[in-house]
């Protein structure tokens, strides 16, 4: 099985790496450019932003290739189809939003389409299973998938940030899922690792830069939410159900951090601002590359903590969660008053 996962990652890497320059040329030719039209933007010159298409080509291409060359169990095939159809739908929504820039789709429409994508997962029997009755499980699944899709979308405010967070989170889910032999999670996570790893150099290039756009961030958030619903976290303790929150801790934390600051200032949490944690770190003197590395390192620690959570008894798990919460509170206090210009 390890070889299968390696093939998924390598195939996605090659497809995305080769597709990204072509997609960038198409974006430039068609005028699909992210212009710094407001003070919320952090770049200074127009940048093509159809990178989400190349990431999708890598992930979907890898999954289709394995479907054609591997005899998957029926349940695995069903789950993979759910991920593919849902991610294709949300990638299409993101593409429409990118093409409609600078206005884009309203947040109400985005929420609606994210609920539709989450419903696709549920129809393919990918949902939260530790909650009863079933209607509550379905409701929480809708909220979870929508929330994570938006969290990755919101954190996509700096070169390499959303893609590196997706890379580390995918590795986290893969690490936890491998012993349980949840094949759809392992295959999809491996493909996401390969695709995001291939995209990062293009995204952070100074001469041939490309953004993933909402097409990429919404799709990747959806896929991460789908991965999180496919494996067991409570082999040792019920506290293990918090493992996905730790793996996705930074995007979730940033969403709440930004929403809190915007509400405190009397602003809508759905409107853009520069209150993001990553931008505050850059404002205190870190470079973009350093911020991305710091975020990746913290995400790796959080994923390792999540893995520990699945292997630890109740009291140890509580201590791990308490430590993470205290660290988050410390960061919020330290960066609360930092102003980003």
C-alpha cells in the first residue's frame, strides 16, 4: 500500500508541476490577473491566479490514474468519487469567483455552494460519525466542511501559506490514517501532498509567480475537510476527536482570530482586512519566507500533537489540548495590538 500512496503523490506532483506554467500562460493571455485594487492586497503588481486549476489537475489526475490501474474496494471507490465530484464542483465555484474579480461572488453565495459541496460528501457517506442522532451528524458535517473550506480560503493571503498549510495538514492526516488502512484518505492525502509541493515553488517565484485563487483555496479546504472525516481518532480516548482541529489548527485559529478582531472593530467578519496572524508576524519584522516556515513548523508540531492525541489516554490527551490552547492564547495576546499597514 505504501507504494500505492507514493505513486499517488508522485503522479500529482508531476502533473501539477508541468501544468502550472501552462496555466500561468493561459491566465496571462486571458487576462485572469489579481490586480492590487484595494489596500487589503499585499502584492504590488498584477499576478495571474489560475493556479488552483493546476493543483486540481494534479490531484484529480492522480486519483483517476489510480482508479484506472488499481482494483480499489467498493467503499474506497465510493469515497474517492465523493471527493472528486465535490472538489470539482467547488473548484468550478472558485473559478467563477476568480473570473468575476474584483467583486467576485458574495459570501452568501459562497456559503451556499459550500453547503452544496458538503452535501455531496454526505451523499457519498462521508460525514461525522461520532455524533448521534443522524440529523445532528449531518448538520455538523455541513458546518465543518464549510468552515474548513473558508479557513483555507481566508489564510491564502501570502505566497506559499495556504499551500504549505495544506501540505503539512495532508501529511498529518496521512500519518494518522495509515495504520487504520483508510485507503481513500491515504491516497487522496498523498495526492494533495504531491500537488501542493509542486505548486509552492511557482507560487513563491519572484519572476514567474502565480496565485492559486479561490479555485485552489476553496477546493483544498474542501478536500482537507473530507480527509478529516475518513479515519478514526478515538482508539485510546474520546479526546482524540479533537485531532482534526489540531491538524487544521492554524487555519481555524486564524479564522477565529481575524473574526474576533474585525467584530471588535465593528467590522463584518466576512469583509477583507489585514488583521491576519501571518501579516502581523510580517509587520513585526519577519520576511514572507520566514512567516511561511514558522507557520509550517507550528502546523507540523500541531499535527504531531494530534497524532499523540490518538495514542494517549484521557488525561494525557487533555494536557496536550490544554497546552495548545494556552499557546494560542499567548500568541493572541502578544499580537493583538500589532498594526499592519
